[in-house]
């Protein structure tokens, strides 16, 4: 058997594998869409659905031994149509009920941050489980460029029995922001002393302190969820994912469901985080 024939067989085998993989994921998506369609039209109303979801989450929490304090969500979006605000609202609602303290949404192109932030806020205001939970949602620094005309309120953080801080990020908050920070510090030191910059001050604690001035005080994500069959950080802030667990939550954002969210919490609860020495 000559080399050309082997190469041809290798190409055919890979093509068949690609076709089978496409059929497999198409089948998964069809099944998820079908069941979501059935669920949608068997619920009497949104409010009834919300109360059922709260009850379901509270029942499962009795068996989940560990809840992430900070949940990060990586969105793979090319345009506004790829971002389902209702599903993002569900994630905020479910996380608040579950006891998550921070939830951060990251999309590389900044579509949610730059184009849909105000709409996202209004969605949450309209569809959150109830008014009490609505008052316990604290909007992060990336929302504070908006005015009262956008309907954005920033409640005081003290006094809440349970609250969740919502943040949105893009690529400019990742490597780009880190580069800007270092460049600014280096130029500042060089300009003030006129000597060679002492890089020894750039410790992890120093960088954390400077970044907290930009983003506010928050812990590193304990858990990051992603969509699709490939785990890719998409440039998500690298200094914040040192001890983060990455778990697939759904094939696509629009096929997300409460069952899948709860499965992720169960998986996370079983993870053993090793902090090193």
C-alpha cells in the first residue's frame, strides 16, 4: 500500500469523523430544543414557572455541599442575536437563589458590555423571581457609566441578607487592561525617577491591589461555565482563573435549562481544589 493511498484513507476517515460529530451535535441540539419547546408550552405562566424553579433549587441545595462564591460565564457571541438576555437573566436568578455572591459574564467582543448592558438590566428588573430578589442584585462597576435615565440603580451593598453582584467584561478587560496597567506603571516610574525601572514591585499582591481599583473587590471565580464542546477561555482575565474549575453547562446558550445548571453545581461540589504549597 503506497503513501498516496494511505493519505487518501486518512482524509476519508477524518471526513467521516467530522460528519458523524456534526450529526451527533445536531441530534443533541434537536433533542434539547424539542424538550425546551415542550416545557415552554406546558407551563401556565412565568410566575408559576419561577416559583417552581425556586422550590426545585432549594430542594437540591440540601444535597449540594459546596456552592461557588463567584460564578463566571464565558459567552461565545459573534453578534447580538447570539446573546439571549432571558437566559442570562435566568442565570442571575438561579445563582441568587443558590447563594452565589458574584456572577461575571464575559464575551470577547464586548457585545453585552457595550451594546446590551442597559437592555440586560431591564430584563432582570422585569423577570427576576420577585421584588425582594430584585433589590438584592448589585450592579458592578461596568454598569456605573450609565445614568438614571437608563433605569440603573446602584443600591448600597450593606444590609442585604443575600445579594449577588453582577459584572460584565470583554477582551479589553483581559490582556489589554493588564498591558495598559503595566505600561502605565512602567512609564510613571521611569518618568518620576529618570532611572531604570525596578520591576521587583510587580508582585502578585501589588497587581491584585491595582486591579481591584479598576474592578472593585471580588474573589477569583471558583467556577467558570462555557458553552459548546470546546473549553476556551477566550482571553478571560488570566490572573483570575488560577484556581478556577471549568465545566461545560450547555451546547448553546439558548438550550440552557435549570436542570443543566443544577448538574453543573453538583459537578462543582465534587471537585477537589488543590491550592499547592
